[in-house]
């Protein structure tokens, strides 16, 4: 018998994952099923949940499933015990805790699976050095453990918390526009509007050149002619599919696009592909 199980896993921090597992050793599973009508194992052999590193407690859920039995409406209650493998780098009580501290779960009578819930503490996650939690099923009442599904490796990933929305004094030094050397450099106050999940908007990335400066008078540009959305993750600024009235706007080659972690000062280096306008804009928090 070869069964395919697809289980929808909801990561309560911020993500949704679809995870499917297929028995990678059908001969072993057939052998297990020959000795007992019920064989259990983790639904997955590996998982990589990601959590925003904002200090929240995030629950992750994994299923332990039945791989055998022709009629799941008649299986007995099955208690499955597991242990933490010594090679795990995640530390209990610091990086994670089991919601049920007994380190066992129950597959209820007449059910195909039981759920293992784990709390992860996002405030200690190092985004550059993920830790791993490795779990081994050690026993299961009224059933056997499938060798190929007795181990689950969880790679605990972090996503940096982003909070750069607000008012800034922005000074832009232009590399090129049609009216140089006038209007260079230019300083104005601009709001970075937070759109959620590290996404932001500025209404005029040119620091006023398009909205109130010489381009507005000469070419009829306005308040949103250089409206740009960008993302910030772990101090890096990036964007794609953004335009001015004449073409794509891209990061300036060789330029800095980053947030200073000590001062909160943001540097954005931009280039307009249509006619070559470009500049380096420095955002200082007000």
C-alpha cells in the first residue's frame, strides 16, 4: 500500500504552507503494515517555518499521521511519544517549548492524525544563523513507527521586524536631471507610508523634483508622478516594477540602498531608465 497525505499547515505567526509527503520507502512501509494494521509517522521529514523577529510567541503545528489501516473509522486511540535529538541546536525554554510538555500526542480513536503544537520564541531567532529542532518518534501504542517518517527536522527561520514608517527630512543629490546645476541638492520633508509586512510607499522619490520642482512646471508632473513602493528587510531596501512617467525606476547601479541600524538614516539610490534621471536620497528621521 502506498498512501499520499497532503496536510494544510497553518503557521500562526504570518505564513501558510502546503506540505505533502510521499512514502520514500514503500517496501519498508509494506513490511511494517504486514506486522500491524496501523503504522504512524510524521507527516513531513523536514519543515522550514519563518517568523517575524518581533518577540512574539508563534505556534507551529505538525501532524503525526496513520499510514495504515483500511478503515480509519475503527482505529483505536494511539499514543505517540517523541524525543528531541541530541544534534538539535535549538534550546528548550529559550527557542521553543512544546505546548504539551509530556512530549507525546494522541491520535484519537477513529481519527487519521494527531497534532503536535510547538511554541517558537521569535525574539531570539538569528536571521543569519537559523537553528534546527530535530524530533524522533520513539514509540506508538497499538501501532508501529514508520522508519522513513520517524524523524522531523525543523529549520527555524527569522524575518526581520520592519518599522521605518514616518516623517523624514530628505536630501537628494542628483546625478542627472534636465535642469542641472539648478535644483541640486534639494531637501524636503517626506513621509514614508507603511503599507504592512515591510512594504512602504513614498509619494515622490525625487525629493520634489517631480511634485513641486522644475519638472512640475516644465513637464506637468505632479504629486504622484514618482510614487514608488519599496520593501525593507533586515536593513536592505529593494523594489521592482516601479515607474516614473517615462519608464522603469530601478536601483542605481553601485548605489547604496539600506537602513543604518544605529541612526535609522535611510539611503536610497535610484535611476530612471526613460531619460536617465538619477540621484541619491538620504532620509533622516524627524
